[in-house]
C-alpha cells in the first residue's frame, strides 16, 4: 500500500509542478486538435504537394496544436497548391475550424440561430476576448447497419459535448465527453470479447445482452513555458508517425493520463511523454467490475530532425515499468542505459521513423521498432529466426493528386511484426494499455498490406476506399503462445523454443477486407456517411471461410468517423 502511495505521489508531484509553476512563464498558445485521420489528411496532403517540410510543426508527432496549424494554413493562402475548388473549400473549412488563430478574415455565419447561436459555423456557442476564449459544440453520432450473419444488426448512439478555449491567451484547454450504446460488427465484437475491452474505449458495461455501453472522456490543459517549450497535461491518446498504423505509439488503445513536453528549436523537435496506464482489469462474469486496477508507467521520448527541406528523421525510445522511477523523468537521458544501470527488467524499446517528400506530390515514410536484438542470432550465426530478435517494420508511400487528378490521393502501406514483439516476461510490462496494444491492433506475428484511395470530387463529398490483407498466426488456446498476443508472457507457452520462429506461426489466418465510405458535409462538421465493408477470413481451424458483409448509414456531428479496419 505504501509502495502504491509513493508511485502515485511521484506522478502527482510532476503534474502539480507543471500546473502550478510553469504557467507563470506561459506564452500565447492553443489547444490540440483531436487526432482524426480524415481531418489530418487534409492538412498533410498540402505539405506533400509542396514537396517540403512545413515550417510550423513536425507531422511525425500527433496531435497538432491549433495555433501551429493555423499558421500553416495562413502560409497556404496564396500558395499554388491551393488550386481546385475542393482545395479552396478545404482551406476555408480548416481555417474556420481554427478561426481564433487565423490572421486572415474568416466569415461569420450569415444567419445565426436565435441571433446568439452559431455566430461561427463551427461553434454552437462561443465567447472570445483577450482574457477568456471558449467554444462549445454538441457531439452526436447515430448509425444503423446491416450484417446478414449477425444476430444483432450493428448500430450505435453516442451523444455528448466538446469544449475548448484559452485563458489569458496563455493556457489552452480542451474537454470532450460522450455516452454511447453500441452493437458492433461481428469481428469487432469478437476482438472485444477476446481482449475483454472495447478498442479505444476501455471500461464498458453490458447493454441489452450482447451490446456495449461506455463513457468516453478526454481532456487536456496546455501552455508554453518559453517560446519553444510547450507543456500539456491530459487524458487522451497520442500517435507517432506518418502511416495509417503506428508501431511506436498508436491511437488504438484506451486514453491514458499523461504529461507531455514538446520542445521545438531550429530543425529539432523533442517530444517527451510520461504516462500512467492500466496494466490489467478485474472481471466479474466476463465484464469489468469495480476495484482498483493494477497500474503501470510508461516513459517515451522522440527526437525529430528536419534534414534539409524535405526529409524528417525521428529517433524514438520508450520504457514500460511496473512502478514509477524518477530515473526515467530525465527528458534527455538514454533509457536503455538507465535500465541496465538499475539492473531492472523494465521493457525498453528503440525505434526510428522517417518521411521523405522526395518529389512534389510524393512521399515515402516508414518506421522500425526494435524490441530485442542479439547480433549473432539476428544474422543467423547461432541459429535462424530467433525468438529474441523482435521488431516491427513499416514502409509506406503517398501520392497526392494521383495521375494529376485533383484531390485523388493514394496511400500504400506495408506492416509486419515478428512473433513475441511487444510481449514481456514480467507482469504489467507488455506494450499495452487497458488490455489493448499501444501499437498495431494485431499486436505481433503478422504481415499486413494496405491500400487507400481518397477522392474529393466536389467540395463537400469525400470518398474513401480501403483494401487490407493480413496474414497472422493465432493461438489455439490460452495456454499456448505463438507470439501474437501482446498480453501473454513471452517465456511461457512457446511451442518452438528459441529458434525457428516465423511470422504466421500458429493457426494461420488470412484476412481480406475492403471498405468503401462516402461522407457528405451537410453543414460545418455535420456529416452523413454511407459505407460498405466486405471481410473474408480463412484459417486452418475453419471448415470454410468466415465472410461478413456490413452496410451502414450514419449521421455525425463533431464526431470522429470510426473505422473497423482490423
């Protein structure tokens, strides 16, 4: 009990110091824009079209600050990359969404509701002054779908509120809250049942027999302590990289409490994150129950560096521990050296990510995450396919305005992770949070290929087609460990021993999935979505392929479009 108290006291002191003392030196700044793949793609495509890194922020560490995005949008106003009607619409839409930081004129609503509401297209209500700035909007998501082989057709209702603003133009804040009831497509329900957690949401309650009910609560406070150093205290997710997936840190898991420092000087950006996460969950009759869940602590830093005008390299290191250790609070220390010096079994990971805008409209990107490495075994001198050589690899390509067709964008991506990557031999040190991976949704022991085509034929209509192929190895039972489930102990249940471990070992599964989505913006941030998903899984333990067809229609208002592409 005393140990737990000291751990929480350590994290609490770090947060308290950040909140009380650092705002005394704060500079003007804005809150963060929630990570939304559709929204962020509209920002990042213009950097690729320009063929150079933007001067306002590094795209490898997400989410982005509103004032940084606004500065970049201002720089695009007279740029040649804004050429089509859809590009002009996107620039106006993004600018209106961040209007308090835009230096250009952003028009107010022509017909405000009841004269006081929706004076700005993106704000249900707002107040703006030098002392206090607040924006409030409703959050609604309503969808209904059909999946013929599912006993319960998928549907979901989410409603809540989102609020953001600033105090004295120095302290930014953001809070988001929704309550949801959902019936998921069959493969999503299967994933939730296996892990005991709803991906991205965490705690849940049973709803009408086979549905899920849960709350979502996000929030942060942020401020600049110098012109180049910014601090954020929040409960949210983070994402590292340029891809659809991330091995270094993804948005797939449940939100978590964190303290983040962003230091951007010259060509460098140093991101430090210290977090408290949920190590495991207590269950009663298969459902999460009340109680103090075991906690673990995660420290992360990434140094991004712009090499010339069009190349960015990021160097990453993280450590997962079962207790707070002040040695990892040093923002520039090498975690691996600290871990060895302390003699601890803490889980340290290293990695690199990159993007290269090698030609206007084209970008190469990728990641490499290293979990464990033994030189002689990696090169096969002592044996091939060692269990101790564990890593994840990503390679991707983006082509904006494909074949010179305006607003037709292509993305190709390859991901793979060797068996036992992200697992650990000590309890509560796997690369996970709330029983879901902090990395790729599949965990490890897989290969994946993705192709995404995005097309905006008219300003308010966005079409997205995604195709996915996965090869992965599954475990036949709880006691067996072929290396795909990040929650299992890497020293237990392995049928092969040290050598002879290959991707796809275990019960071989192959998944082909396609998704076609059409989103039309009826009003600012109010969308109607229509989509169709086809999924086919073959496996050695299936007599015939498991096939799903899922069609849905959805209305969303200030809500991030969910995807079930895993």
